[in-house]
C-alpha cells in the first residue's frame, strides 16, 4: 500500500522542515519526504497550494464514553476529530465511571480500536474516582496505556495529595495534568468576575481562582521534581507564573485552547450557555497575554478541551447549564485565523504546538513529525479556504459551540491516520 | 415609540423610553382615586404571573395592574406545578404559550431566566426580578417616585445602601438613574460591592455616615440574612451597627431627604422603625406607584395605539 502526497507545502516543525515536497507513505509509515518522488502504483493525492503537516494531536478531549454516550461516543468523537484535521486525541478520564483502573483503560483502548477512526490515548485519574483523596494505581494505569494522569474537571484540592501525585508519577515520567481551580474561590461562579458578570447578575469567578492553584502546583513541582502540565491556561497571571517557573527551570508545561485566545467574557451577554466553560472566558488583557505566552513559548501546546453536552443539557438557565464547549472541529480554523493570519505565530510555530510538542511532552512514540518509519498521520490544510459551520455540519454528537457561524480560514481538507484517509471518506456514524 | 417585545432590563432602554413609561404611568395613577379604577385597554388579553420565587408585593402589584387594564390574570404557583416534576423553564413557557398567554411575567431566582423565555417564546415577557440581574419595574417605580417627589432626577444625588452585590433592585436603579442623569453612590461592606461597579459610573463608599451627606434620596436595600453564612459580613449585629439606617443617621442627612425601600423590610436590621415610619419615608407610595408603572409597561408593550 503506497500513498503519495504530491506538491504540497510540507511544514514539519519536528524536522525543522518547511518546503515544497512530496510525502511518500508505505504500509502506513512515512517512507520519504522530498521533492519529485516517483512511486509506481501509489495512490496519489495532489496537494499543490495546500499545507501538508504531521497529523494534529489534541491533548485534551472529553469523549464522554462510558457514561454519557448521549453527548459523545468514541465513535462520534473520533469522527469529529478527523473532520477537524486531528489524528490523535488524548481523552480525559472524567467519564462515568472514571478511568481510574486498568479495565477502564482497556475498555477505552478496545473501543477506540473497534469503533474509532483516529488514534486515542487515554489519560488516567490522579486519584481514585477523581475524588482528590487517595492516589489511583498510577503504575498499573501506566502499564495499561495511559500517557498522563489528571483529575481534569476537578482540581486536586488537597496540596498533600497533589504533592504525592507529582512525586510518585515522576518514576513513570508521567505528566500530571492539573485543572487549576481553587474551588473555595470559584464556588458557585459561572463566568469571569468583572463588568459583564455584574451587569448580567451572574456570580463571578476571579482570575485568582485559577492563579492560586497554578502557583501552588508550580511550587509543588519545584518541591517534587515531578512533571507538571497546566491545563487550559486562561489568565494573564497564569501565563506570567508559568513563564517565571520556566525561567527557574522548574519542570512545567502548559496548554491553552482556541477560545481563550479568541473570545472575551463580553460574549456571555445574551446568557448564551455555549459561552460557559471552565475556566471561563476572561478579558482582552488576558487574551493578549495568552497570545504573548504562545508566541514566547511559555504555552507549549494548543488543545481543544472538547467538552460535549447535549442540547437539553445546555439550553437552560446559565447557572444550571454545564461547563464546556466542543472544539475538535474548530481548533485548526481558529489557530489559522486568530494566530497565523494575525502574525502571532508562524505556520511552523503554530503547527509545532499541535504536533511535535504534544508528542514529545506526552511521549507519543513515532508520532508528531515526518521521520522515516513514523506513523503516517498527516493533515492536509487548505490555507485559503473560507468556511463557517452550522450546527448540523459538526460530526460531534453535541453542537455546543460558540463558533457556529463564525468565518474561519485554514480548512482541514484531508486527514490521514496510519496511511488511511479518514476524512473526507465514507464516515459511518 | 416603544418598540420592544419584552421588558427584560433597564440596561437596554434609553432615556426617552424610560421617560415615556413614566409619563404613561401618570394618567393611570390619577385613575386610582376614581370610584371605578378600571379601563378596558387589555380586554381579552391573558397575563400569566409565573413566579418561581415567593413574592407578595410584586405579584399582587402585577395582578392588580393587569386587572385594572381588564386583562385576564392567571397566577401559576410554581410549588404546585409541573415544574416540581422536573419540567424545564422553556417547556413551562411553551405550555403557557400554547394556552395563548399574551404576557408572561416571570420572577426567577436565576439571572437570565426571562431572557431565555423571551428568546424561545413569542409571548411578551416581563421580568419581575431575575436573580442578581435586574428588577426593571422596581427601577421604574423608584424613578417615578423620585420624579413625583423631587420633580426631577437629573442632578440629584442618590445613595443605594447595603447588599449591592446580590441586588437586582440596585442594578436596575443604577441603569435608570445614570440614564436620567443622577449622581449615584453605593455604600456597603466591600464584600457586598460587585466587581467593576465603578465602571457603571457610580461612586463607592464603605462608610454610611460619610456617604449619606448631601444626598437627596436614600434607597435602602434588603439584606438577606443568609449572606452571613458566606462570610460576607460577620454578624447581623455588626451589620446593624455599620449600615442600619436609623434616626441618628437620618439627622445627618439633608432635611428633605427621601427614604426609599423596595420591600419587604427587615425592620430593625437595615432600617429602623423610626426611619421607616418617618415623614421622609415614601415606602408605601412606592407600592402605589408600582401599580401605575406596571400598567404603563403592560400598555406600552401591548402596542395599543389608542389614547388611554
């Protein structure tokens, strides 16, 4: 089986490669990257005028299976990923039941193999049941296949538990992904605290609700030498804390999501619950600081925090609606439109944050770059194509996106996983 | 002239529209002293009072206002309704619409509930207080009362006292007062002052004695005693010491100061009986004016062109 992608602009930050070239795939692996490859009998994809990049990796997805299959399944979530140009997802363990034991991890892996169309790597719980009290069997989870641990959705409120998690997971080189939120400070809050929350009469969440925990976790990373990864950075203060920690060579990495560099809390103004997520949308100064953090490398990865919720779940009073928005299908378009076209990041810098950097931080062997022999996970992007999604366009079972109708550029035209085209393709539900 | 489907807040009304409502309320109020206090304006229209929170004064006021306009009024007691069986707000609204409700007057403990109904229904929605957001008809009746007593609003100094953070009355007052050109002050402990309130153009005070100097109107907000559990203030005893509007404080104020309270009052807590029953207090007139203002709102929203 040979596949030849011809005449595209290949952007592979992992190899510091950015040039017009062909990419040859043989038996699901990268065989050669250079201009003018001739391969007899190969299926040919003409990619002139397109960007050819290593398959995008989303390190923060909620697949909802098991437990909330009405919102998303491994089958639907991986199709949404393929539709968004994403070839690998790391799925969060806050399912029902949570992924805190080996059989649960095996369930995800098996389901992904049977019904998924992109690569799925599970993240395991830090604590049993994500309750924040007793450590989960981190070593067993690691052996079964988790690539990180996190109680995402919840913070590990007890500092001693977080300390032990960072300390213990160090021996497996497992990153501990921290959902930084001081629940006492954020209690009952539903949006960023500020002018808009006051005018809407909604309870505010102060930035410090995140930043207090970012600073605590950085201190614990320094204490333990563990691998700390800060999830969904949303405030200027967090960016600054992480920047200072990196200067002190503390082992900390960070991610943010497209909504935090695109939207501010004023979009909440019609009580649209598709603007409700945790952490909440912040102010313009935070958006600017997030962009600066992406630019100077303080923020390593861009991810989705894809959090599907049903229509009936979301179409209700703002206080009662659950936190979270979907993101798999809009990440690439928002990165291109909001970061690349505005010159915050170059193509290479932006693609790195969705390919080689996540692959390296989470030890995803054989992925994230076009090395000979690596898995042929490839995303082909039409950089110029303008498009806007309706709710019906999303492959995700859930439609809770604040970006419906928003004009995007940078279209994921073809998604290839292990040498097989998964989008566009006959996509079973 | 008044081109709105719903009345959800005062934030999105302009000065002219507020003035129109206040002007329209005047003839309705003059009607109250007649032997027949009723006009046929809304004959054949159905008004539903959908109250998710207990309320005596606002619900009764809307009911009387509707009846004086000859509308048919239905009160939905939420505690006995399908809501307790788990029906969603939108579905409840759709049921009422299917029963051909022309107006739904909603009181809800959560901000934005009226906006959600307005978005999902064709019926006209009037916000009778939603969470910590707004209570627009209260704001309007406060404007009416101030205007009636002081003959103007522009240039007056108006002080709001107490729990600004959780007060929808404060929010609606601030919007209306600012639009009408008043100089607005708020006073309360920092824990009960909402974020970024200065950006609404109000001046923040912590000391009541200092704040009430030279003001023309003092609007005292109800303090909810359960706030103390969230450590927003240490005790009722301390709140009374720092923020109760009492006789001594009244004597620090201008001699012609107007004392207002949206009710229901906690006598002896945020307001002493001496003040509540003083000549400066217009608390009962606020209630009377509330009916006239609500009649004006119903009338204007109904889009009737004929003269009252």
